[in-house]
C-alpha cells in the first residue's frame, strides 16, 4: 500500500510526508507566498499547499449575516466572513508562479480547491489534490477531484464516522490513491483543543479502511500529536505554516513557525528510526549487553569428574558466556554427570556433561 508523488513514495514503509499549509498566510502578497515556500522547504516540509477559492463560491454573505453573529474562531474577526475570505483568496493567475517557485525550491506544490472551476483549473499544475474537512459530505466535489486520477488527501474534521465512510466509499470506487486524515477543525489555538484531537480514530480508520494511507491534519502547536499520529500509523502530516504567529490574519495564530516546524520534522525522523521493526530479536547494538547482562549456568562449587549434578551445584550468574547453557535449560542439566573436573564459577557447556 503506497502512492507516489514525484520521486517520493508515501506509505507505511516510507518516511512521513510533511505538508506545510500556507493557506491564507500569504496575506494577499505573491512575493510573501514565494518567501513562505522557501522557508517551508528550509524547515523540512515536503510540500507547500495553498487553498483556491473565491468568496462567492465558498460562503454565503446572506447565510452568515443571518446566523446572528460570527461563531467559533470567526468571532474574533473584525471584518465580515465574506470580506475575510475575499482577502484570503488566491488569484488563479498566481498558480504558475507558485508552482515554479516550488519547483525551484525542490518542494511539491498543490492546493485545496473549493469549487468546480478551481478543481479543473489546478489539474495541469498539481500532482495531488486535497479536500478540506468542510467538503466531507459534498460527494460530487470529492468525486470530481477523485476523477483526476491523482493522489487524493481528504481531511475528516467535524464529521461522523458514517459521513467518512460514505466519502471513502465514493472515492475508492473511482480512485484508490486515498490518504485519509484525522482532523479537528477548531482554529482557536486554545490549549483545550488537545482534549479533542482523538488520535485513536486512526486505529478505527486502519481497521475500517485497510486499503488507504493514514494521515493527520492538525491545528495545534505541540509535537506530541504529530508523534502520536505517526506512532499510530499516519504517514502524512499537514499543519499550517507561517513565518510569525504574531501577524494579523485568520491562519497565523494556529500555524507553526519555521523553527518549530524544523524541530517537529527532526523529532519525527527520530521517532521513525525508533519505531523500527515489529519483529522482536536481539538488536544489533545489544550483542555485547546480551552477554554481560544475561546469565548462564555455572558451577556453585568445584565439581569433580563423575559427580552427578543437583540443583545446589548450579549457580545462575552473569555473564552469559557464548556457548554456555542457558538458565531456561536448568532442569535438563540436573541429573547429568560431569565428564571432567570443573572449577567453581565455570560456565557449564553440554560438552562438559554426560
């Protein structure tokens, strides 16, 4: 089970793939977007992701004005929801420039499209698609992206298992290259959000959908959720990326800065090394401690040739000299005869016994 993006293979037996979601953190400035691409690459990201939407195609001004006030993280916005989305949108004309910047930096480029025109516009420029959590029950949009025949990342925040199941089945009928990402869509950067990540959902996804690759789309700052997700089998990690959490804008507060991003990647690479093999064996660096810390059978006193061993004549002591009889075999030694004189403390070998 693996998918290929450029020269990278993504799957359980490959290194974790890190997506830096620049999203709205370009702050309406193309040059700033290009700078963030370079910073993301330097920090260890494998891909820089943007979001393609037009305000009238993603939000209803009438709908938000009639909610009775802005909710959740949007409550802190000084401008209306429609105004914020309009300012955060990326002109289609930026696409080739962003793609070229990523190519020059040596990082993958892609984007989350939020309407049919954006889906089709991106097709010549991206090697994969990403559907944000809010699209989980818009099956026709998921199917449209899936039909592009490219690796497809799908976030599952604020959804039920039934909604996830319906989306997964719809996608897999069209495209098997699916990365299913656990996600929590609270963007407030509150410390309480760690209580709501539910990383164990990854276990459920692994059991229900063994044919997909697991991922995490996360909006917290600590390393623990990422490390926990990787330990649970996730091989794609997406977090928002900025150069400074102090900047004004809808996505800066919960994004990661370059220093923390680099540390996150470093810690994950250490974890990947530490996870190692599921097989239990004496590891390569334990060969000497397997001698000095393990025990073997030794004579508890001087033993003369012809004596019959009793339990009292045997000690179980370190070191486990190579070739000596192991403690688990002590009952087989009792009742055997020494065929030569053995000094006290000498390790016992089968060649000593008759």
